[in-house]
């Protein structure tokens, strides 16, 4: 019995030493990595790229949580689309729903909802309208960038 205790104590001591050695190894290489000038440069470049991506053209447009007016526009377009569809004016309803889809923060999720709630023929009209709206949006964004460049 004393031998088993000795062996278990020895194993526990070895495990503790191994854990301490591993932590020391991790701390040593983490300090070495953080002290490397190339690491700091890469980290700074990565953060700047993320910031530029977040501030890029259209970034605020696609996040209605950040822009109250877009959120209001989204809900207004949904209401108008529902109103026109209830009146039987499918073309006008699809126009408004497609605009809502354009300003939506999660268009795939909204399309899933539309698929389950809209009649199949209206949903098909909406699907055919999406490429046209995307082209119009890109043209509007290019025009906006052109106007901003003229101001400088």
C-alpha cells in the first residue's frame, strides 16, 4: 500500500511539473510573439482592414440597427407591400417588398419568411425582381461615390 501512495504521489508531482512547464512554454512564446515587431505590424494592419471594411461604402446602409431611418423605411415598405397585396395590386406590393428586402440587414432570412407567407406567384415575382433591384442599387451607389469624389 505505501508503494501505491508513493507512485501516485510521484505521478501527481510529474503532472504538476508538466502543467507548470507547459504554462511556462505558453507564456514564453506568447511574450516572444507579442514582442515581435512584425506581429505588431500585422495586427495593426488587420485591425485597420477591419475598420475600413466596417466603414466602407454601404456598410451603414446594410445595418438597420445602426440607422433608425433605414429601420423605419424597412417597416414602412413592409406595411405598404402588405397593403398593396391585400388590395390585389401584386406589382406595387412586390415593388415595396423588394425595397424592404434591399434595406434589410438579413435578406436571406427575410426571403425565407416571404417564401412561407406570400402566395407562390407573388414570391416568384419578387424573386425575378431581385436582380433588377441589385443592379439599380449598384448604379445608385456608384453615382453617390462619383458625386462624393467631385466634392473633394
